[in-house]
C-alpha cells in the first residue's frame, strides 16, 4: 500500500480559502479530530496576517468539538450544513458569522451528488484500518458514518484519512456501506429488517484519491448522557403505556415493534424508562444515533437488534463495547445517514418514532429547532425524516422549561418544523395527547390537558377568547404570540391579562 503519510498541519496546508470540505462521522462518533484543529490554527495565522481564510463545511450531522468548536472559534467557517449541536458553532450562526443551512439528513448526501450543495473539494475521514486489496483501497470506518461514502466519492481534490488507533479493529464487519442511486427511477432500497445487509463493510476508493494518511491515537469525543429525572421517567412511563395501548388495539405490531429515538439526554432517558416497562415487548431499533440506554437494553436482551448511523456514547462506554463486541455482532449494524434516515425504509419497517420538541402549539404543530422562533438550537436533523414516514410519530417534552417560566404548550408555535398532519401524539409528564382522528378543537383540548397546571387556565382562556373569531382553528392573531412576548419582556410566560393583546 502506497499512501503518503503526513501530519495534520501538512494536510491543512493543502486546503485553500473558499474550499468546501466534507467531514465524515455522525455526531462525535467517527469524526476526524486532528486535521480540523490544524485547519483552525492555520485560519488564525492567515487572519493575523490580514488574509481571508474560511471554508465551507458539510458533515453527516453534528460533529465533534475538535471540528465544529475549533473551526467556529477560529472564525474559519463561511457556510455550514446540515446540523450541529456545538455551542461555539450555534453562537456563530445565530450571530450571522456563519451561513447555516438547515437540512433534512435524508437529503444531505443526495444534494451533494446532485451538485445542489456545490463542489466538494476535500474529504476528511476517520478510519480504524486501510487495506490495499487488488489495487483498491478499502477504508474501514470507526463508530460513525454520516455521509462518508459520498464524501469519498465526490471530493474532487482528494481525501485525507485519519487512521485512529484508539479505535479497535474489532469493529470491522459492523458497517453496512451503501449509497442510494442518483435520480431518477432509483432501484428500491431493499431493507425489510433493521439489520438486513445490503452493502459492504468498507468504502472502496482508488489509491490515488487518498491524498494523505494521518496517524493518530485520539479518544472519541462522546460525552456521558445526563441522568434520568422524575420528569423523563414519567414521560417514559406514559410512552410505554401508550405503546401497549396501541399494540392491544392492533395499531402497532407488537411482534415486530421497531422504535426510533432522537438525540440528547432527554430522549436517552425516555427510552431507558420505556425499556424498563415489562408490558412493552422486546423491540428493535432503527435510528440515526444509538445512545447509552439502548445499548444497555441490548445487553439485557430488551432490544433484539439495532441499526444506527453512529454510536454516540462516552469514550469509556465505547471502549467497553469494543471489548464486548461479540455480544453485539449480528445484532448491531452501522449505516450511512441516507440509509438510517431513508423515508422508504422507515415506512416499510413501520417504525414508531420518538423525538423531542422545543414547543408544541394547541393544534399539534411542533417546533424542534428555534428557541423563540429565531435562535437556532441544533437543526431539524432527522426528526422530519422519521416523523413524516413513521407508523406512529410521537413527540415528547417536559411541560415547562426555564424553571417553569416557559410553557412547552403554547397557543401558536414561534416556528414550525413539523405540521399537525404528521404529529400523531405528544407526551409530557402529565400524560399523552393522542391527536389522531381528532378535529382541530379536539386536538386543542387534548394538548391543554397535558400542559403544566400553571398554564392550563391561560391556554383555556385563549381558546375561549379565540372562539369568538370562529374558523376551523380558533386564533386571535394579535394574541397568538402573547405568551412569547410576555417572556421576552418579563422573563416569564405567565401573563396576567389577555386583554392588551386582543384587538377587536
């Protein structure tokens, strides 16, 4: 195998101002950790010399702090897509320093292949091994994939591979690499079971396409999940009861129950609580990110099989998984994000989705991205992919935030990511609002009933006042955002008088 070994600085020196780089991995899992900091260092040096230096960055989803955090802090990013959870990057695009494109993850790789995203110059991939087989290079990935296969194929100037020996080669064979065909009249993606193999366990490229091999030994950047709370445990119990009720009525198949769970500590805790409910049958997982609770449930046998785009777990947990890899072999599979989030597969498997809302309005619209309608939190990620195509689409949220000063149930969402047409149920610690087969006003009554007791009278009063204006959905447009406005002015949504917002 003839590949040029180089340092991260040498690789960064080849990247120019205005280039677009594609970064492998999904979340911190599988993300390169050496070249991005070197690129940030170069950007600072160029800026200090009075020269411009910014790159466009496209990833599978969120990415580790050594990429997003370092580059954002160095003011080295012009455009970023499609998703990020990093605090530095979030501040950069909420202050206009980075042009951020929010995008459904299922569209990401396809947009690159179609040229919608623009020309991809470089790829940066983390691997656990690279093998020369009959004149082709096989790149074996680590704990996350994202859009790495498409990056490797589309990067016009070449690919840098960070060969990270911190990861164990035991993970080889746990990946199923497959790219969806370009439009039009594509071949069906024939996955009929969560861990059915359709691809290869590696990415294959021409040796000349790999411009440099960077040797490193750097731990993954996944952090432990926050512990469960009384609220997340209550939500988990309500979700469990709701699933059992749906199975009993034949709305969900209990013999092949397949769940998806969103990203974050809340989602992780809810899935753990659900797994502890013995009335819920053992289930499969088809999701974009596998966190710590699902892996615990796999060890216990509660989760039979799991397909994911990434293992977003702490470094200690990931090393333990490598040690016990044989317990997961044949039950756990890692896939590119366009497959983990593929609408066709989600619909075929009859997935039941569990995602997290920032706020829900009284008619069932969900805001999952923008706080106050303006400040981007993370991005839509894969929540729309699953919500729009699942057999049963559930959103969970605590009834309040900011120590009770913000209600998660509001008259009108300040931003809408998921319309009422795709949201089947909303769950807070106060119960389940099943929105299926309900008219608008029945939805409103169900959602007010699971709001925090402090806010139920306010929401009921709003509905009563709005009823005077009639219509299929009752709204007073001048008052629809009164709770948001009150929080903006006073730091608390609990307004005392709707009268100042009612304009007859």
